[in-house]
């Protein structure tokens, strides 16, 4: 027997999601409720988890690439980034600093994600060549 549908938290965050993301949550709810067994529902959960993690990785790669371009072509950005890393400057614009910290936190995981993504691709490429 599967659990009764509980919209709860999902409905609470729907208003802050972009329309297409809110629609994806609603579609997931519809799909998961049509699955006959808990094993089938879990299989769908794994699929959705993997898709979302991949999308998150793509955003991290994008942020890392943009961070590199901004660091290369904008001296002020690079200086502020270095100052933030050293934590030696006074914070005057807390909201802006928080947003930059958030961006840099995402961006700094990009190279790690890139390595994780490229390693299997290199293995596949190598094995198809030889």
C-alpha cells in the first residue's frame, strides 16, 4: 500500500519556483501516484534524483566557466574575489556579499564536477578508439 498523497512542502515551494520547475514538481506528483508498487515509485525517485543532480552539475560547470571569464576579463571582480577568499576586507554590502559567496560556492565546485564528468567520457572515448 502506498502512502496517501501529501502535497505539504512541495506546494509551499511551488510559488517560488519558476513556472517550468513548478510544472515538473506537479508532473512528478502525478507520475509517482500512478506507479503501482513502492519499488516502481522508488525507481522513479532515483531517475528524478539523477536528472536533478545532472542539472545541478551543469549549473556548476556554467558558473565555473563564467567565474573564469569574469576573473580573466574583469580586474575588479578578480580583486573582490581574492579579497573574499582571504576574508581580510570589511563587508559593507552584506546582501551583495552573500550573493557573491553563493555564486562562488557554486562556481568553485565546477572544476570538480568537470573532472567527474570528463573522466568517464575519456574512458569511453579511449575504449572506442582502441
